[in-house]
């Protein structure tokens, strides 16, 4: 008889967990608070460590149909416009790490995973229903849904994001912390931009207390733009995803170089406006018990929300799901021990990525002599600083 996995959250992490569990021979019941399965947001970067996970699930062709595969990453000064360093991606990434570096619209990645899960008879998807709480007893977990039902399963995965209910009950560690960083995001149709502003590369612009990232998505037909600045969130905002004000953004980027100014001013002409997210995270994981206890485990942002300065938030959720598949396949091992193994195999890598992401933010936004030293190091060492072999080689499962 198949064991049953209950999943809270239908985002990228939840869908990846469902796919991994089905491939491990489990039945899945997935619950998503929203009434329709959509992903709010814009672009996502997928390093070769993540692309390999998707390939192992047989999703390379689906990825190829919707993603872009930049040939190069370049880092430029937001003040002078000078190129500070470059890293070859494309074929070099395939040669080094066995997979390309991809950039993709978040909704396309979510849809890709959803389409892989939906045909599976072992998966029951429940939109418009959330898991409000759970209890463990007699080797099973019993959830209470927002629809007023109690459902029993063999394990529960909390993949309901940084503000999720499952973590709150499991760890009682309060809300996530505010970072003091604001992310302005926009999508621009490449054909609507002047030719000099179009790109099929990843460009990171570094400035004092800010940085900008641009890269192609949707087969290169669209460009994703993210501007992250330091400062308090407007008092009218709660959590994330709110209309951004072009005037506030223009003020934050006053003094940056002409090419960057031209790019930001061109966004309104494409018909896509700016959206504003105040960023939240949590300190790096300290032990395996923060990812799994008993028959309950956390995955993705519910376990290890991180700042976006290593471009691995979605990637770590997908890696989590791959490891979850591995442990759920250990059919001769008690379920609680399988989840314990999952946490032991994941927490240190996730903690390292969290810490590196936070450190990168300080480097990206450096001022004064630290900024000068950063730029000098990038010019001197270039590719050696931009490549991250320990990350892109992936986790060992």
C-alpha cells in the first residue's frame, strides 16, 4: 500500500516536492491557499546544479521550450558603466558542470513542474485550501484544513513559504526578519526596447547600497529587471508584491551611469510597470532539527528563506525536493528516520548558501574603500570570483 504525503504549499517548492514524492512511489495530497495555481514574481536564475535536477526528472525538453540560456555573465559598475568582470556560461557551464545555466520566468518554471505533476493519478491537488494545523499520533500525521476537514497522512511537508503555518507550529520561532532591502522588479518585452538595451546575457550592476540585475527570460523574448536598494519599506506596504513607484526608484538610482538610467526609463514604454517587494529572510540554519522533526519536514523558503544575492532560492527548493525523493524511496526505513536523513543531508548546504547570499549582499552594496577593493579584485581575478564550483557541482545524494 502506498504511503501518503501531505504537502502545504503549491508554489515551486511544493510542486517539486510532489514530483519527487510521486517518483519515490508515494501518493500525494497537495494543499494551496490560493484558488488558482500561479506564481507571482518575475525571473528566476537556475544554476547548473538545479538544471541537472530538472534533467533527472526528464524535464530538459520542457525547460528548453520556455527558458533562456545566457552565454555570459558580466559585472559592471552602476556608477561608471565599466565592465569589472565576466564569466562564460553556455557551453562552458555544460563542460564544467554537466548542465547549462538557465534563466526563466517564475511562472514558466511553476507551470513546467505543475504540468509534470498533474497527469499523475497518485497526486491530488487542492487549490483554495490551506493547512491550518497538524497533530502527530500513532505513527501518522493528522492535518486540519481550512475547509474544516481532517486528513491523515504518513508525513507532512511544509512548503508554504517564508510566512508559512507549518514552520510556525513546528519551530515556534516567530516571523522572519526584515532585511532593510527593497526589490523593484519589472519585465520588459525585448522587441519594445531600443536595440542597445536588449540583452541575451546576465548583467549585474554594482553601486553603493544598491545593485541591478538584468537577464533574458521566455526564450529571450523578454527581459527581467531587478533593482535592489537599501532602505525602509513604505509604511503602507505589508509583506511583498505591491505597486512600485517610478519616482522612488529614480530617486534611489540618482547618480548611476547613463546606460543604466536609459534602461530603467525605458521600462514604462514596454507596458510593464514596476513591482515592489520588501525582502525578508531568516538566519542560516543551525542544525537539522530546523528542517525536520518527527513526521514533519520543511522545504524551500519555509525552511531556509534567503536573500537573492546568490540566485539560489528556487534552486535550493528544487534540490530539497530531489533529496526528499531520495529518502522517501528508502521503503525499509521508518518515515521519521527518512525525514531525519533528509534534514541531515540538506541543512548544512542550505545554511552555506544562506550565509553566502547574505555576504554577497554586503559585497554588492559596498561603499568607500570596500567598494574600491571589490572592484579592483573583480578586475584582477574576474572569473575566479564569479564562478562557484562548490555550488554548481551540486549536492551529493
